[in-house]
């Protein structure tokens, strides 16, 4: 028995048959285009993910180089060891994230940590480079250091690492280098301002710096795009702001608890 809705091509006029073939061809073309769009999206996603992971590993190696530059072989301190351990754990977590395709983590398994822990890890990672470049580094807490944050620790380190490294680049050749971090909160969000008195950002570049692959430093233009991506994942936001006495300030705001949408 013929299937319902099926019209035997024998009963179609040549014009109807042509129309049917044309429609089928159109459907095939639409599917081909949709597959191309999906394929391109996947390719773009994988390119970005690979670039983020490569950039992170490069950052960790830069931090490690900082330790090696200043290491006194006859007096290796506990802090030096901690610094190297922190770098290797960043590399391990970046690789783990890469193999998980950078997908947002299940919020139930995210452990809360005190904000001071994030700042100490950043300090450990950058201590040598800040000393080496003679950068006056200040962290101003407008919240208790024990303020709990329940977010993906590694993602936040990656983000602030990228912002710190940019500041360090912007400070090259500047006299009286300053890097200031100010931490505040409202009811649901934590805000971290990272300010430097480096070369600053030209007005025409202010909108473009968050675009993937935009760079004025001959870098890869990946650092800030990664911060944007992390902030999207945690329902936070990164933008340029202003602080008196500084040329560049990044404002990073994200929910204190990972299931809160801001
Ligand atoms: N603190 C800063 N001071 C001045 N310019 C900055 C600062 N931070 C970022 N920028 C500008 O934003 C651009 C993009 O930064 P981003 O971190 O994405 O890429 P990059 O540093 O150039 O390269 P990459 O991070 O991949 O090595 C930089 O090239 C620079 O022009
Ligand atoms: Mg950068």
C-alpha cells in the first residue's frame, strides 16, 4: 500500500516533477549550508579553546621564568617552591580543562574559597616578576579577607593572570610603576579593579581590546578574549573603568555564588 501523503511520480506532470526536484535540491542546499555553519562554529570554538589553553600554558611558563631569573640556588625558599608548584598546577588544570572542551563546570562541585586565597595565588605567581620589574604592587581590601567566593578558582586565576600580565607589559619603560588591586562587593557581586599607570589605551582601541586576536603588543590578542569568555561562563562582566592616578583600570565583576545570575 502507498504511504499516506506519497504521490507516485508517475501521476505528476513534468512541470510538477521539476518543481519537486527543485524543492528537493533547495532542501539539500539548506542542509549543506546549515552543516557548514555548524562546522565553522565548531572550528572557531576549537581554535579559540586551543588558543586559550596555549596562552595559559605560556603564561605559566612566563611566571616560572620569573622564579628562575631571581632564584638564588644556594637559598631556595619555601615561597620559590610554592611558586613553581602553583605554576605547574595551573598548567595541569588548563590541560584538564582543555580535555573537557572548556565546558562550564557543574556548579554543585565548585568549592568555595576565601578571596584572600585567590589574591595569594596571584601574588605567588607574579611575586618574582613584580620584584624583577620593580612594580609597586598594592592590594586594597574593602571586604573581609575571609569573604567566601564560590566560583571556579582556576578560571578566575586565568582571568586575573591575563590582566596582570597585560599590566606588566604596559608598564615596561615607565618610571614609578604601580599596580593596584581594589576588592569590594555589594550584596551579590564581588568587584575587582585592577589599575596600572602604564602606557594606557588609545581611545580608538578601547572598544576593540576585548575582541579575540586584537593586539597592539605583537602578542596573540587572546588574553582579554579569554577573560570575556570566563566572565560569560560565570555570569560576570569585564569592562574598562577609571581610577584617579592610573592610566588603565579593568573592572571585573562576578557573583559571589556561582548559581547567582547577575
Ligand atoms: N593594562 C593595559 N594597558 C594598556 N593596554 C592594554 C592593557 N591591557 C590590555 N591592553 C590592550 O589590549 C590589547 C589586547 O590585550 P590581550 O591580552 O587580549 O592581547 P595581548 O596582550 O596583546 O596578547 P596576548 O595576551 O595574547 O599575549 C593589548 O594588545 C593592548 O593593546
Ligand atoms: Mg595579554
